[in-house]
C-alpha cells in the first residue's frame, strides 16, 4: 500500500540508494512512475506493505516501510533489491555500490569513490565540516536526524 513517505512513522525501516550521477527530469518522471507501481504492489507473504518513497537531490532513492503493520521479510526485501537492479540496468546508473561517497559542495551534490574522498580529505579539499550523506541509516528517524551531517559526525570522520 503506497503512502506518502513523509507520513511514515519514525521507526519505519528505510533503505537509501544513491545514484552515481544526477537523474534527468525525464528519468525522474519515469522512475517515479515505476516506484509508484512497485511500492503500491510491494508485499510480504501476500500482505501489502505500508510503504512510501522519496527521491532527493535528483540522486537518492529512499524506500520506507512501516513495519508496525507488516514486517518487510526476506522475499519482499529481495523484490525491492531486484527492482533497484532493474532501474540500474534500464537507466545505466549505479545505485547499489556502498563504497562511494556523496557530499555537498554548496548546493551541488558531488559523488566520489571512497578512495578519492579519502585523498580529498588528506589534501583538505573536504573537511570535517563537509556535509556528507550517511546512507547507512536504518529508520526514518535516523534518516531525518543523521542522513545529512558534517563528515566529522559520521563514519567518514576516520578520514580526517
């Protein structure tokens, strides 16, 4: 059951997928349409999941599930991963690689490999004050509080 992402409770499970490039307006429209269909039909053991999604900065796809009503099980999580992998193939984007870093440069969102980000930290091209995206958050509450944070307050702090 598709619901507005912003109405999901803070304890809802969340998955964040970052694209290795910005999505075009056409891609955003198409992906939004596909997400609407997928989330509307997303189920665990035949029971619909109360779920929503958001797309931020033309780069991040966020899926959320209210697990108070129905828990997302292995098969339903596998279905979402398969859906994301289909998007990767169809739009020639990388959404599953967790070894890359997205960070803000002003209002622009940059994307680097972890190795490049580490080098940039060493060269002081980024600092502990650089806003990074912590895609390891697991709930909507964490997403709201700790997704966009200074690098010094995230797992990225080990590079400074």
